[in-house]
């Protein structure tokens, strides 16, 4: 089943029909998995780039019929020819498959395919008819036979899915093209409705998301990606400015139950939101005195104002969700108690502790040595972690490290340095955050690594560093930093902040031997269902994957909620079609970074206005000012609506 009989994917035709298997030409431009589900072989793929055929028993005409029915269903209807033409094509193919086709149908199908592709303003119209044209070009005998014999064609077994490069890259798979189209038309409420089908905290994510969607935006092949993140923020802010209240959908389950959630961070809140929509009684236990978890105490106010975070969590509470603050699970109440009192428990704690640097002096208890997570927590709680210190060295290259250096100026530190063992190109931090830190005059020391903390009278006075050079790539794919012998030097400072990683405190699991953990210190759960080996206990977010992006925690919370609902209702926990297609799209790649989009660019991306560096580095006021309605609509108008449809024969 793994050999490819025919492929036109990406316009490159490989035709192995009639050849012996040992003589098959290898299809190199697509890696189509062999299975959709465990018991379902993939026999063919019909999609935006063409056809991939594995099995000779697939009827290509019927596959066209199934595919075009999906295309017609998903057409937005704003282009007349696409709206009407795709429906005519679908109905014609249905008629042919019923044995009622005529000779005139085939030239008409071809004319419509060409016309829709040439006139469509979005990718449903532009790419939708592509595989049909390929089929008619390379399987013409099948079409001639279908219209000449007047015999009905038995329907095959298929799965179809709508996606887009941005949707596929988004961990929670927001329908980005649709909500952006609503913004383009000035329909902010409708845009929020689309977002809130999956995500309850658009104002939060619209400020701090790491934008995987924008990295996969096809507009990058022309000029610059759509400002997807800030358009999300815009509609959330617009609702606040208009003093409107959210409208939440509700679909109560047949059977509802009680669910306890540990942690009021993005993952826990998203899980609670989706469970509340299903009618379940949800109680969140949060050890802090406010909502948001690490988003509240780990992200500075100049990036994420606390009132935005609190406001969106309060909206979820208005759905009937209860949050018990200052409640530490494992101390005030145990997981076992929660398990006994509830139908399910979702553990969604964040990465609350800092990783060690493994350098001499870091465990000596010197004043001025402050782990990154603690440093940010103190600052976000309104206090200077070490008022006597004025010269700061932060060690690390991620977003936490960047937050630490940028916060240092804001609490009155005079000399702020960042030490990173690789180059700027390898830094995992958001490049926008790096740029902003550079503008605020943070001093960066690349290819540098600390070796020893220097102290006098129990206080940090310097850090010894060594120069590094890049060697061969390591497991992360980045070139491994190697010390340069004899290059040690001193960096004067009175505060050292290690921000090289975060770890999860799993002490709350004590006594639960059958909840397994991984060698990375995370909770071992099924990747898709989020269920642990203890059936009533689920987990997701940082405590499952290790420190990750906020939107990834939201996606985990949504998946957990769906499976907790199934668990309470006695339904089997299994992959959904969305989960199976995630695996397919990961293999065949929805975004092609080398694609020739076939149009001119030159329409500049709208950027948010920011406070000047010399002003913003001394204030915790939000540094980015949101879009106006006119700016948002203009930015949304740059979207190419890059929907793609895939149909699998199984």
C-alpha cells in the first residue's frame, strides 16, 4: 500500500500505472502516511496541490464527486462563479456517479474548473478545482467510461477536512481566515464569536502569543505576514471599549458532572470554559491570590496588563466556574480528595521553578543571586527583588530572559546585561522581544557562558564567564556551543538572574504512584486524550510538555475538556478526525515556504504604534497601542484567505 501509483502533487507528475513495483519512480515531494486511522489505509489524497493515488481500486470520478461536494459546501459564496460554479460541478459529478451523466458534462466541468481557478479571490476558488483538472487530464478514460456506460458508481469511503497554513500552525486551530474576513467587513462581534468557539482569552493571546500562525502565513511569500495576533487583540479590545458583554455558546451534555481543575492559568481556564459550555460544574484551585497562573506573575504588565487577564478570566467565571484562590493542592487539599469528590480532575499547573545553571556558587545562597521565575514574580507583585543591586546580569536566551532584562530597567536598575551562550540567530526568544530589548539598550553578550559566581561578604559582585564558539548541531538542531580555552573574563554585577529554563513542581502527586511521570519531570498522559494511567486524572500544558507557549496550554485545555466530557458520559476516549488530520497535515505540510503565490505583493503590514524606547523602559504601562478600526480593517484586507481542502480515500 505504500507505493504511489500516480501523483500530480505540486504539478510534478509521476505516473507508475502499468509498471512493475520494482520499476516505480519514487514520489519525492510529498510524504503521505500509509494510514489515516489504525484500520484505515490511505488509498488516495485529493487536495490543493493535486492528486496522490496509491490504490488502483479507487474510482477517481467518485473521489472527484466527494471532493467537490466538500468544496461547494465550504465556499464562502462571495465570488459568484465560485459559489454557483462549485455547486454546479458538485451536482454534475453526483449525476455522473449515479449513471445519469452526458457527454456535454465533461467539457463543462473543465470550463468551470478553469474559470473558477482564474477568477476566485480566495484559495478555495483558486485551488479547489486543481485536482479535478488533474484527474480529467490524467484519468480521462475513467470519465469517458462513467458518462458512456450509464452505470452507477458505488460510493467510496472518505474523510475531508478544511484547513489553511495559519490554521494548521495554530495549536488550537482557530479559524483565522474567517475571523479576519469578519474584521475586514467591520464585524467585530462575529470575529470574536469565531475565536471563542475555541479560545476564551483572545485579549491575552492577542498580546503574548508567539505567533506560529504568522510564521506560516502565505503572505510572507509576497511581503510580510498578516498581523494575526494583533487583529485578535483588536476585536477583544473593541468589545471592551464598547462595553459589550461576551455571548457564549452552550451545548449541555446528556450527562453532566463535577470537575476539579488545578491551576487557573491559560490551560486550566480554557478547559473550564469548554466544560462549562457543556454544563459541567467546574471548580478551579489556584495557589495564587489572582487568576492567570504563570501568565499573571511571569509576564510583565507592559506586555500583558493584569486587568486584561483578570477581566477575561472573570468572563469565564460568569459562566458558573468557581475559582478558589490561595488554595495550594497538595497542602490545603490533596489530589486524592479532589478525585473522590469529583468525576474528573484536570492538572494544569505551570512551570513555577527555575532550572539550575550548574556553575560554582549558584547554591551558596549569595544575596543578589535570584532565579528568573522568582525575579519576575517579585517584580509582578510590585516589589524590587534586591533594591541594593544596580548592575544586572541575566543568563539565558528565551522569553523569560528577555522579560527579566526589560523589567530590570523598569525597577530602576542602571546597567543591564544578557549573557547567552550561542549567537542571536539561535536565540529561542521571540525576535520582536529581542528587538525591543535592543532598543531599550540592554547589553547583549553573545557566545558567552557563566562559569562561576563571585561574591564578597555573601553578596554577588561579579560573574566569571567564558567565550564560546559554535560546533556541531545538538539534539535541538542548533549548533552546540563549545568553550574557548583560556578566554575567561569577569563581568561586574551585583545581581545574577539565571533564566535558562523552568521546571515543574510535581510534589502535589505524592502518594499517587499510578500517575506516572517522565524523565523530564512532567506528567505522563496520552498525548491526545490528556488522560493519565489513573482514569479520573487528566493533565495538559507545561506540566505535560514542559515549559511551552501559552497558546499550546490553551489547546491542551480544550482537548482535555472534550475528553473529560466523553469520560463523564461513558463514551470512549479516542482520536477525533481533527487529531488524525493533524498527523496527516504534519506529514504532507500545509505551508510551502518555497511556493510561488503567483501575485504581486507590496502592501505594507500595519504595525502597532509603540511608546518610544526611552519612555517605555521606565514604565510598566503597556508599550504597544492597539489598532484603530480603520487600521484593523486595512490590515485584515491583506489576508489572502488561504483555505485548503483535503479529501482522503480510505
